[in-house]
């Protein structure tokens, strides 16, 4: 394992003892920008909250809306301020935050997610790997490290406009719009350094390759919104080698067809197109419906009997959560997010209080193979 392997064995508790010899497929499905309390704070048996602490003022978590016009603040510094030394009272950092950060979905607003939680395993001590936003956390989901990245990459608006005029989507990886693009990393000496968002560190895909275990990463293509979450676009040997890219990186629009054709490899990562990700400004219900189509396709296929699906959200998205994340290094943990383990082997209707983060799923993959 590249990095935080010591944290991972908790996931075995979600699967019956036979799973490590019976599982043939793992699917790691990553949605966008929701905290645990925002989605599952009302679920029976969890460490959840129905009210929030807003700098000493207790506020109810009011019903969430399916669609909102604004994203919420959730940069690295924003997450540190939200945690506020463990007080978890600093989420109100902008006008949209004041309106939307203190909201919570009710069971009837997300019936399928609730249904799977009632019949599988829901983890209430699962955290984003990194404080802050998507880019570092998606890197953790493939490599147990962000290469030092703290925040999303920065690119010049004019360069981005020219890229869009060519029919290409926004990228956060090796093919980011130039000139002027960079991401800040914390180097081994503790200094902030601006570098290209194109890395060479080891990933779990490389470990699977070394063992001859097939895998694939499904993501939006470079002409679709959501390509920013295609984490292997930030790994040089994949993005800059057409043969490697074509072999391992698949269009997410092919996912359901490939499931039905029994084409999923042993290990599969999935990130959606932006419109289906549940990220503001898009509709949460549409995103849940897409997740349902994916999971139903797996459940209706022959692969279901030997599969475990790990469904999580990449970061808290600015939404309130009351559980302080443990500080294990300068990067994280980040703020708590939900994890559902959906499998024929999952303990029916269990809530797990064991601690984990995205690297834990990678350790489970490593241990299983």
C-alpha cells in the first residue's frame, strides 16, 4: 500500500468472515459533497445530529432541498475553520453557508440510500481522507496519498476558456489548461510549493497490475463535465500513455452496459458525470436515481453473488457535521462522510462505529487479493 494502510482493517468487520475468500468483485463508487449528518444524521443507531452548533448558537438542521443554486465553502482552510479545533462550529463562512450548510435530508427524500442502509452496513465513523475539497480526496481514493496536494488546482480563466472552445472539459490533471495552472502541495519540509497537478506516485492500480489482477476506473471523459474527478488524469504514466489510458480508464456512460455484459473487472472505481454526482448545482434526486441504476444493475447480474460495493461521498461539501475528525497528519482526516457497504456478505441492517477513511477501502482491496 502507498500510505495509510494501518487504518484499514476495520472494513473487514462489515463483511462476514468468508468474504475474503469469496469476493471476486469490489466496486468503489464515489459521489460528491455530502457530510454524514447531512445525509444520515437521523438514521437509527448512528452517532448523528439533528441540530448544529453555529459559533455557540444552536440551530436545527432544516430539511434539505434536492437542488440549490450555490456551492458551499469547503476548501482546505475552510474545513480547518469549520472544525475549529474540534468545536465543529465554524461552518457558517458565507451567505450560501448560512442558508444551506445547516440542512439535512429526511428518509423520504433519499429512499434508496436509506433502504440500502437498512439492509446493509452503514459506517458512522468514516471520514474523508483529506481536509477540504475533491482533488486531494480523489487522489487518496486511488493511492492513499494526495502527493501533498491540499486544495483543488488553480488555472487561468482565459486558458480554461480556450480549452472549452476546443470542446474539452475542465481538467485537474496532467492535461489541465495552460499556462498558469498549478496546485499547491505541502512538501516534505513543510513548505507550500506550487507544482503542476501531474504526479508519479504509486497507486493501487499499479499494485493490482503487479499481481495480474484486472481493474478499471470509470469516469467522465475529457469532453464531459465531471472529468475533474477522473483521478488517474493526474497520474502521468496513465494520462500521457494512450495505451495505458485506453486499457484502464473507461467512459462512465459505458458502466451500466458493461455490468449487464459481465465486463466489470475484479476491482472497479466509479466517479459520475457532474450532472449525476449530487454536487451542487445539480439535482440530488437525479444523482441518487443514477446510483440506483448502477447498484440495481449489479444486483441483477451474475456478479452480485461475489461483490462488495463501497458507496461514499468524496468530501463534506460545506455541510454541517458534529463529529470532530482525528488529526493524524497535516492533511487529515477530513470531515466525516457516509460509507455504505452493500453486498450479499454485508451484515443486514448493521451500523458500524469503526473508524476509517478512503485508504481503508484500498487496504481492503489489497487484503482481499
